[in-house]
C-alpha cells in the first residue's frame, strides 16, 4: 500500500505514481477522501474531549438534569462520528489499495516497448530446424491433445525425458539458491484472499487468479505470495536481515488478456512449476539486495548457456507493486527476438505496509523492503532449451549443468536405434502417448 502522507506532501512520490499511467482521477479521489477522513478524525477527537470534560463536570458537582442531558447528547454524537469515521477509513483503504507503488527514479518512462537494455550476454545464433513446439512434440516431450481434452486450452502434459529435465531444473535452481543463502521452502499453493491483497496482487490482478472453494481460497500464480506471509506482522531484528527464501511450487494463471498469444508449446500455459527467490531487506540495503538477486538470475540463465539480455522495465509496464523491475530476456531463435524468462522486482515498502512486517531500530521500527525474482520458470526454460540444444540430426543435448540431476547427457532423435533409457531403472521409455 502507498504512503498516504507522502502522497499528500511529496510531489516526487506522486509523480512516480503518475508515471505508471494511473488514470481516472484516482489520485485526486484518494487525496480528497484522505482529507475528509482526517477532518472527521479531528471531529471525533474534539467530541471525545468534550464528552470527557462533561463527565468530569458531572462527577465534581453532582449531576443535574442539564448536565446529564448534555453528556447523553455528546455520547450519541461521539458514536455517530465514530461510525462515520469508520466508513471513511474503509472507503479510503479500499481506494488506496488501487494506487500502485511509485516507479523508481531509475526506471525509464514509457510502456512495453520502452524498456532500457542494460547489457547483453552470449551469441544469438540462427533459427533451428524446428521451433520449440514442433520439436517437443516430435521428441515426445509434450502431449497436448489429451491434456486439452481433459483440462482445456493452454494445458499440456510433459512426458518422457522432459519430466526428468523439469525435475533437474528445479533441483539445480534450488541448490544454487541455497548456496547463496536462500532457505528452501515448499509453501501452500492455496491462499486466502488477504494473502493476495497484502502481497500486492489484489485487486489489480484478480482476473488472473483461479478461485476455489467458493472464493475462500485461491490458487497462487507464484510462490512469492505465500513466501511474503512468512513474517507477516512480525518485528525482525536487524541482524536477521536480509531474510532470504527460495520457494518451489506449481503455479496457476488464467492468462487473461492473452487470447491468441503463444498458444503453441509450453511458453504460456495455465499450470507450470516455478522456483522463486524472495527477500526481506533493510530499507537502505534493498538496492544492493536487488542487484544480488539479478546476479543470481544471470548466473542461472548463463549457466544453462542461453544468450540473454537484461532490461530495465519502463514505468508504464511495471506491475502495481513494483518500484523497479529488471527482466532477463532470452533469445528465442525461431522468433528471432528476445523473450522474457525471469524478472526481479523491488517492492520497497509497498507490500510490507500491508503485511505489517518491520525491522527493529533503536528509535522504533521501520517497514522492511521486500524483493522477489524468478530463479527458474520451468516451462519457459524448457522452450529455450529445446531450441538451443536440439541438434541437426534431431537429437537433444542436455546442458552440462543439468546432467548430474537428470542422469543422462543426451536424448537420441525419435526413431533412432539407440532408444533412450530410464537413467535409474535401465528400461527403455515407451513410445509415449500419441500427439495430434
């Protein structure tokens, strides 16, 4: 949630919000309601003071009829004023939740096409013989027909060696993050509405979330949401920060607003597995923590041998909670362009204000800063691997980093005499379900 005092008093703070293309006079309505709420609070305080004075007068001089009547009237006025104040506070809270976190001064202006390229790593290369969707189907890595029949569009089944590659990616990413001081967590994938509100996803992103149990619970689109609740309402010692976690979970997104986009393969699906980095930081060190998370992401993407670039996302393309965000975009040869694989966001104190998570100080307690970044979006990572690691003869080379975790170094082309074998049991994989 935004800092209402800074919204009133700090022009730069308001400008950072306006750079996110906030429309509809939202800030004006929030400021007007805030002023009304503060005026009503003064009214309540004045009436309480008058009620207290009247009560003391009755106690000193013996109650007469007029004094009793005045005290009764003041009590009724206080109750009515408090009820009005409660209504205004609820209205202000709901309206303020719609206001996004201000964009950081380091963020470029503009929208989706105005991101600033900060650096590029690796050679892009030519398009492979088959794009990721065609290749995965031919190799028996993905089954879509039966998945769509049972669950609907944008659902797939990973099969054969692709399942082992997925598990290898998850294990590899978690171990790398743990070596950097991130505590592994496998959190719930069902959360209450309040968790999505406090994490900064509701109300803006509600259309992307699946509701279950009559709206009592919601499926998470990222483990960032339950990770953000680990220190809800707590006062943390400064020496306990940064508190770093790496979560792994299955994630679910409606992908509303993406009709017709990335409908083939596993680039944009409703269900996917992801490894997420999350950090609670002292305010003055959150930029340092942001750079640390981005460095880990680069080491992971670079460790897979994928050519990528780092971009500073423009203000108009930032989500509501992010003050700044860097995307790591990987070269997708079949499309001849970079596509997003991971991102890192600094929320500053936006979510912590809702969560009530603070760090103890000598002078009191300050809100912490929260940061999150993708360690591995598995389905998308497989897309890039299938294009960069397929070979002219149709076989697939496993990246060196994953070989210890999946148990094999290559997958022969389908139909090759040397059929792939399960690395543990030694038996050949069957042909797998038909694709069509």
